[in-house]
C-alpha cells in the first residue's frame, strides 16, 4: 500500500508540474480560486493531495487529525479551488478560509465550532441598491444563530453572525451595491394617416421577439380583456440618418400626423419604466351588498419598457405596448366595453437608435351633408338640392422609442463596519 501511494503521489506531482507551467495556469494563477489544475491520481492519501493544492495555489492549508483517507481524482483544467472543494466533498470534509488560511475539517466539527464562535455585528450603509433587496439575499447565507435586519429610512442592512458569514457579506455588498448605468428613454406616441407609415423611413422587417438576430417582421397576438377582440402589433427600427423630430413635425404641418404624447424618463439599467398617454374613465358597479362602487379604468396607450445594456453597449429592450379603447358596442345591461390589445416582445437596438411599434389601426367615419339654401326645403323635390357624403379615414398609432445610455462613474461602496 505504501508503494502504491508513493507512485500515486509521483503521478500527481508530474501532472501538477505540467499544469503549473502551462500557458493557461501561468496567466491566471495566484488569486482565490484561480489557476487551472489537472490531476490524474488513484488511491493517494488525502494529506498528500492537500499538500499539492497548497503548493499550487500558494495558500496555507491545515488539516485536523481526523482528516484522513485515500482519494482517486481525474480532473483536467479545473479551477484549483473548485477541484479542492470537490475532493473534500466526496470524503465528507469541508474547507473553511479564515484570514488567509484554509482549514480542513469534518462538517460536524465545523458546525460544532461555529456554534461556539462569538457573534459579531456589522452595519452596511447601502448607497445604490435597496436594503430590503440585499437583506433577502443575506438571509440565505446566515447560520442558525445569525440574523439580518434592514432599515428603510437610512437604507442600511444590519447583520449579526459569525465572522465567516460576515466576511461573505463584505464581498456580497461590495459586489452588488454598485452604481448602475442609466438609460434615457425618449418616446413619441403619434397618430398618423395609415398611408404615411410607408413613407417615413421605417424598416418593418427588423422586428424580433426572443431572437434578436432574426430579421423577420413580428406580429403578436393580443391579450383579450374584457371583450373578445383581436389585433396585431408590428415592430421595426427607424432607418439610420432619419431625423425623428423633423419627420414628425413635417407630417404635422401636412395634417398627416398628430403627436399624442412625447414623454422622456431616466431609469437605471434593468429597471422598469411605464409610459401612459390617455385618460381614465369611471365605471360604477354594484358590489355584493348592493353598494355603488366606482372603479377607474385606463383608456389609453400604455408602454412598459425594461432596458438591458449588454457588454457591447447595445440595448435589449423588453417592450410591452398596450392600447385600450372604448367599444361602440354595449352590454345587455347598457354597460360599456373596453377593448385592450397588448403584447410583450424583445428588441435589440444600438445606443441611440429608435425602435418603432405600430399596428394599432383606428377607423373614423365622417358624414358631411351639403344642401342649397331654401331649395333643399321644397317638398318632394328638395332631395335634388342636397346630398350626403360619407368618408372612412384610417389612422395608426405609432410609438417611437429611443434609448440612450447615460454613463456614470462607478463609486466604491462605503460601508460602516462595527
């Protein structure tokens, strides 16, 4: 058995030396968990394996008297800390790092030691994130004796637990409490003549849903509420070089378009913005007790936008347009019907490009009666001197969405630690 372990250690050492001088290891070695290691050992004593991990990583590793046994490992280009944790796991051992020293012990010993460890408290002043959101994450890291509270007034998180957990909280807060990039969302909701959409420089073949690389036109089925109604949305992009403001102003001067709303909102990356243009109407109903209850409903154009900035400084927009309108029909009891069309899609655009949402058509009947004074009132012959013309006008609601990244300086987290 001694000879077999000796051979295993030689094999492991040769593999270690080959891995240590490989380009991948040479570039990444030295940090916690960094450095790729390869192992091919069979029946090696675990203390010898731990000695190899210590020499490879440069970390101090100590083990208790009950850490013993043989291991068989076959790994290829694995981060050394991941390899260490897995070697220990299959032998029911755990690694606890304290002040630059990795201590190897049984899980039972670690749990018993933690029960005897004195608790400490730290107060984290959160600069950019929400304290209650961080608290929900910290709660999952606590030991049985640990506790976490947040104060909404000062936006702080107070954590009480053993030192190991508090060190993990230090890393967590420093990693998550960062100032996020912001996105300025400029939107224009325009009602225009339906024949105009082909003349204003919109690429309607650039829309997409889940696949941002798919250059196909998208039409989404609507959500029906509360009446049975069907509609479709189309998505596209404004051609490069088209001046949106100048184009819309020109259409307004020609009575081909009307700006319904032109809102702008500044939001953090991955946050939600809701843009609403329209009105709220009151509807009175009876509750179960026969009391009159007034509820307000939106009859409007509503757009929900969530921007996601990718490493290439492109913006993935999660768009949910919703258009509500009053139906000309009525219920049996004389109530009104609100027709609602909505769809959710994703569209990838460059910084400063304009995404376009169309497809909501409105029809309006115009009846014009013309007549010749006095003559139109002659009995029997009066109809010869008057006539009525009927015209059907169709308009489309088009939503232009232009996201622009507003860069910010990353400010380091300033925590108060007791």
